[in-house]
C-alpha cells in the first residue's frame, strides 16, 4: 500500500495538489478499493481536503441505462 500512496502522491503533486486543495476521488462500489484508499491517503498527506464519490456498479446495464438526465431537455 505504501508504494501506491507514494505513486499517487507524486501524480497529485504533478497535478498541483497542495494544502487546502479539494480533491474528489470518483470510484465504483466494490472496485479497486486499494487504489481509492491509496489515492485518498496521498491527497490527505499533501494537505488536501479529500472526498470520495462512490457510484453503484453499471455492469450489465445498457448504454441508455448507464446515462442519466437532469430535468427536461
């Protein structure tokens, strides 16, 4: 896990993440949880305010079911 935290930390530094930056990690429930955890720890280590937005899996859904709309278009 420490190697992944270091790797994600370097990537986040390249993205300009510093103390006070807001970082949202987008994830899918039950997938790549070690990546999610490592990236969140790395962002926190840089002083960022970290959030995780976890979405339900879309496996087995049609393309129409995977997208959504807001309001009337």
